[in-house]
C-alpha cells in the first residue's frame, strides 16, 4: 500500500471563499442560539454553590433572587434619567413594597 505524505491543504482564494460562504450561516445561526437571553419569570440559584468550609452556618434564603428584577432594599448609587437623557447620578434609598419589589424613596429636595 503506498504511503501518503501529508503536505497540508493548499486552497485557492476561490475555494476558501466558497467554504466561508457555506459555513458562515451555520456559524452565525449557532452563535445566535448560544447568545439568546433567558426570558423566564423565575430563576433558580443553587445555594450549594455558596457552601463554605465552616460547619454550622445557616443556609442563606435566596428565594428573593429567584424572581425577575430582584434586589435587596438599601441605598444605591443610581443614574437619574429624564426624557431619555441622563441628568444626574445620586444615592437613592429603595424599600420593598408588599410584592417585595423595590420602590425608590425620593425626598422633597430630590424632586
């Protein structure tokens, strides 16, 4: 049986263009499937990912973060937009309403 020596593939520019033309739609379609966003109303984060080496620690309740737009109440540095234009950046306090959604607490001076 004759032995073949691999000399590499030498392709002409026309052949390369044809390969790209045939493969590009598959690459773009595949990358589009990988880059889609999750639109689920609820998410799940496994608390085991926060496991520590210290024994006896209580498990943190992460149920708040399983909902869309979840954030803890507190004071946050936020951008203030008016008519699609950023007008300032301020520290605003947010409190949770009955549905556990955050509501900004503006002072009279801030308004």
